[in-house]
């Protein structure tokens, strides 16, 4: 095989991997694993972990692939996304559609066969919400698409939890709420940076629809809401004192950074964006580290 063909094959593989949004998939897997660990109060059978992560990862990757397929027209208009393979036209759209759909179907098959029906149903629900209500129906039309898409992002730890428990309960709801409330302020800070990109593409994000000031205020509202929500694991006897004190410190820092951003004249704050990722990682690490045995 010639060097040119090898390079071409590598480029094709690279482009298809990019379509799955690996960074997002990794975050999904981390929160899914946390849900597994919290439900079992430790790690269960390694095969259960493997099949749960594989199935959830396929659902997340397939959803990302289909999102690339749906957004390929507007991705060409935004500097942040114009180099995606679907925007550049380096992949066949039909192949992208088949790949994304296949990943999701394979996810449902794996989870229903090797894990349980409810985890498979939740994975399908996460993919469906991201593709239809979010990507197709609301992303370009309303600022509330962020909250709708947040349902998808909040389900991975619940999938992990139900993989162990086989049922939904209040602990699963708490994991969902933490992820759901965290996502809007995390996204809006990034959306402020790319506000003109979204405006040019006609995507009705909050910064485009309501402006910088309103976005800052809503970001602060959700950040304040995170404080009582992340205290729920302690009061529900899921985690102990170390988690409680650690989460309070993390929240106070988050709130302080957000207030500083709100009162400033700056329209973007990428430090706040990266802190939100650090914050979420630490919240789940503390919960896992300081679990209260059931």
C-alpha cells in the first residue's frame, strides 16, 4: 500500500473519530462511572462496568455524530466549527448518518442484553433528546434549548446508577439534578465567547437572544442554585462530612468567580469556564471518596 493511501486512510479514521466528540464522550464516561460507583458504594463486577461504559459511550458518540450531521450547514458559518469534517465535506453525509444511527442502536442492544432494560432505555432517551428535541427542534429557535439539551447531559450518571440498582430512586434523581443544574452556567460562559459565531449562524443561544447582561445574571442564578443541590448527597446520607465541607468550598469559589464576572465589564471569562469543569470533577470525586455505605 502506498504512503498516500495510508495517509488517506488515517485521515478518514481521524475524521470519523472527531465526529464522535471524544472530549464530551470522556466526560460522559467519567460521570457514568461515578454513578456506577455511588450506586454500588464501590466498584461492582468489572464486566458490568465494561458493558455499561461501552454502551453509554456508544450512545454519546452516536448522538454527537448525528449532531454533526444535523448541524453541518450552520457549522460552516462558525469559526469554532467550520473545520469539523462534516462542515469541510471530507466525510460522506450518508455514512455519517449510518454511523451515528448504528452506534445508538448498538448501544441499546448492548445495554439491554448485558446490563438491564432501564439503562438501555435511559441511554436511548438521552440520545433521542439530544437529536430531536434539542438539535432538530429547538437549538436554532429558542434560548431554552440549553435546558432541553441539559437533560441528555444529566442522564449518564443515572445510567450508571441504574446499571447497578436496576431501578430509579431519589439518589438517582440527585445525580441528575447536579448535572442538570451545572450545565447551563457552564455552557453560557462558552456561548458568550462565541456569541457572534452563534449570531452569524442563526442559533438562538441566550447571549444572542437576551444579550450579555441577562446571560451573566442567569449564569449567577444557576451557580447559586448549585449550592443547595450539591448539598443533597450529604442530607440524603449518600456522602459524609468531607464531601459536605469540600462541596461548600467549591461552591463558594464558583459563586465568587461568577459574581466577579457579573459585575465586571468583561463579556467573556474562560477561567470561569475551565473552573466549572474542575468544579464538577471535584464534586463527583469527593462524593466517591467520601461515600456513606448503604
